[in-house]
C-alpha cells in the first residue's frame, strides 16, 4: 500500500461516473442552472455562500429512467454539502471546548481530548449520525474537505432531473450509497462500509490523520485539566488588569499557557512552602528544591495526586 492515504474506495473515478442517470449519493455542484431551479422554492439553498455542492438522497431505484420515460419518483431529494470545518467547529464548541474570557486560544478539557479525537476519526469513517464525509479530491470541484448535512434536505420537482444530472460531479460507490440511505432514513441496521485503515497502510493513515487533526482544529485546542484551566484563568485576569486590555493576544496567551504548572508540581511546591513557613524545613533554596523533587518523584505521591 502507498504511504499517502487515499479515499478512492468511497467515490468512483471521474471516468466511471454514470452520466445518463442520477443515483443516490451523487455529488452535485451548485451550477447557475441548479441555483435557478432551487431558487423557485428554496431561495436560501440557492444563495447560501457555503452551500457549494449538494448530495442526492433519493434512492437510486426511484431515479432510474426506463425506456425514455420519467423516473418513478416525483421528487428528487438533495441535501446541503458544506465545509467540514463548520461541522467540526460546532461539535467542538458544543462538546469539547469552553471559551475562556480574555483568551483567544481555544481551550478544552483534557479529559475530553480523546473523545474529540475519536469524533474526528468517526467523521473520516462515516459513523457520525447526520453527516457524510466528502474528502478533498472526491471530485474536481472539491478543493477542501466537505460533508453532506443529511438533515438539511429539500425536494425538487422531477422536472429538474436534467439540471441535476448536468451538475453531477461525483458518485459514491454502491456500498456507500446504501450507507447514505441508512443514515438519511435513521435505520437501525448498520451498513458495513470499509474504514480508512482497511484501505491504506498504517503509515499512510497516521500521516493523513495527523494533517486532518491540524486542519480541523484539534491540534490548535489547548487541552487542560480543571486545575490548569483555573490557573490560566487567574493568570489571564492578572495580565488583563495590568495591561488594561479586554483580551490578550494569541502570543501573550500562549506564553502564559507555556508556563502553567502541573497540578502535582503546584501541590508539592505549596507543601514545601508550608513546611518552611512552619519551621519544619530549612529556608534554603537547595533544601526547598530537593524536598520538592523528592515529592514529585515519589510513586505514592504521584498516585495520590492523579486521583
């Protein structure tokens, strides 16, 4: 297998597109003709700047034209396709990150970082309800990662069949068309589609996912423990009060974040300080440093402070 991850197991190659029929899972580019057709009843879908493409949700069997006649379906249901970054940003803000006043850097709960990572992995493997991942390069017009928002669907009259067909730029393989149908219909049955790691080498998948995490914002989030977040909040408050600003610059915020103590270190520091203040330890920098090191390197201490 190549060391560059590919998604050619999801979409057909350009040469294999069926140019005579619409199919479930077809990717449509928002052409002027398609915008005009949509504008008759769905003006927002025709004009929304981030609705660059649409995906066909109607079952393939209902879209087949037989003997020159119209297809069986009276309507063609399509859903909006938007930048994947929008879906990820919304999910992160709802589930994994929480704004910190005065801090321009996204901050998340460290205990949720694994869940955020798993969410992105599920996106890639199309196991997130309500969306279908469309990787960059799925069609010539797809320059960035996109996703179909399955609940954002509208119906077009079958008289617009040719308009939709002329806008077709991509076509999913049959097994993924079935998966789209299952997702769109909220079926309980699961469609076993192949995952990225089943089609690519481990090295290629790791390289792709590393770039994917960076591009979709996972790497830009600062994942902190509750203690570290409280420390950051306190230090930002002091910095804002001293500077008179309402918000720190990204560089200033990252500088503070880089100096945040670990909870175990802070507890050890405070414990040694209390012992010195009570006269139980000599007030000497060398003694203080040794005492702190004894604590932070003690196995039972670390076990207790991780609870």
